[in-house]
C-alpha cells in the first residue's frame, strides 16, 4: 500500500507511518482491482466491515477519509469510533475538525472540549480549539483570551518548536488585541517552517502577519 490515496505524498507517508499496525492488519484483505488510492480505501472499508466493533480501525479509516477531504464520511467513522471507545480522545478531536469543516461549529467545539477532557496535554486538540476560537468568522464563536490560553499550552507542550502551533498562538494573540505579540510569534513560526516543504504555509503566515501589523485579526474563510 502506498500514499497515492492522499493528495500530498508527504501527508500520506506520515499517515502510513503513524498507522503501521493498522496497515499491517490489512494484509490479506482482498478487494477488486483498481487504482492504488481507490484500492487502499476499499481495503480499509473491507477491513472495517470485518472488524465492525474495532474503534481503532474505524478511526484509521476516518483519518484516511479526512485526509482526502471527505468530511461527512470521515465524521461518520469518528462518531462510530467514539461510540465504540468513548475515551478515544483522537477520534473526538478529529471529529471536531470534520464538524467544523461541515459548518457544525457548536458540535465541533463540544468534540474538541471532550478530546481535551480526555487528553488535556495533547497539543493537537488544544490547537484545534484555539484556532477555532481565534479565527472563526462569527463573533459568537470567538474567545480571544481562551484561545491564547489553549494555544500557549499547546506551544509549551512542544517547547515552542512547532510552526503550526505558533501560527495558532499568533492568531489568538491578534484576536485578543495583542498585535505586537502576534507579530513576534508569527515571525518565529515563519523562521521555524521549512522554506521548501512549507512554502505555501509560509506565504499564508506572511499574509496573516500583514494583517497583524495593520492591527487586524485573521478570519478563517
């Protein structure tokens, strides 16, 4: 199985590395011939059909669907994974991402909060909720001070060495009206990012930095 099911090879390779045990369990599950990407999803779906009560398998399928932008299908798998294993923090967090992309913001917030309750020191869940609170288009869903708290904790847990988490912290500072700190933080994030692999990400951060320098917060599209 290779990473062709994913839109970016690097993302696919990271997913496969993180789910080596699940992928190994797919050996011997047969599906009809097709292109590699289609076959991977078909294989995973076939495996889930055999292991219907396996939360790990359902969450893994959900991640593959999420990576491919299939938000509703991914949400369905994460929901089932969380029902099968209520303390599956990652399933709750990734469900929140799907729900946010589907415009179901209040449900997304509830999923993120549940993930944080289950794993309070997991940077991904803290970061997801902080980003929503910092950048949501609707004011009723934005909470600058709480976004700063969550994002700062996520950065603490990674020794302030993750560009993506620092990007969120910068957005949170801006939402809280702390624009000097926002500029300083996003500048550091840009310095940490890979100038080749993260070229697009760096440009988006530069665009956000321009907003912060103008005293404006960033809003997610």
